[in-house]
């Protein structure tokens, strides 16, 4: 190899990429030229054939599908419906029964635990009391909140218990008026 570098002349290096770019440009130009008359004629014939096929299909479906004859319009016009007379509605009177609600806040085996919960509920401003009961031979100490004669007051107490992460059991008892 000689020290002068490459033996290919400079003009070859310049004209070869220029000719390649010109060829690519010519190919792109050919894609933008509209098609000849023969292609337009074929496209027009295809459109006409497609339009004729669509029209024939519409005509055939119109012949095959006949509108159903609904007779119930005529039947309803000729019929009469007799409505029996009904006595006027009278609401039933409320019973003389009221309800009283209590919330069971907890049930403990230990009287100390029950007393501790009762005291904390009293400090919260709730009316709480403890009641002992025997279940299957063992004594349980239940803590109740209430009684409430109004559901809205019971719901407020329930919300206060829920804030303390206590989910109470709602007990509904019947109280008869005298």
C-alpha cells in the first residue's frame, strides 16, 4: 500500500452517493404519479359491479322479509276490562307497642375487666351498667349501654363506641304501653 491513501479518485466518492440519492428520489417520484387510464377503467367497472350487487341484495331481502302482522292492536281496541270496585285503603293503626334499645358493649369472664370498661364508658358520658349472667355453668359479666327509647340517640352512642373500636350488639326489646 502506498502512503497516499486510497487509489479511488475523489470524483468517484462524490458522484456515487449523489447518483444513489437521485435514484431513490426518482423511485419516490414514480410512486406519486397517478395510475394510467387502464387502471381507472378497471376501478370504475368494479364500482359499478359492486353497486349492482348491493342493489340486488337489497331487493332480495326486501322480498324475503315481509312485515309481521300484529293482531293485538285490533284485539285491544275491541276488548273491555272490567275493574272491580275496591274499598278505600285504610292504614292499620299502630300497636301500642314501643321499643327500647340497649347496646351490649362487651362480655367478660372477669368482673374487673367489665367494671373497667363500664367506668371508661361512664367517663365518655354514656349510661353504662354491668349485668351478670350464667351460661353453661360459667359466669359472664356483660356491659350494656342504654336503654334508649329513641333510635337516633342509640345511633349516637353506637358512633361513640365505634370511635373507641368497640362494635356493639344492638338489642331491641318490646315495651308495652299501659
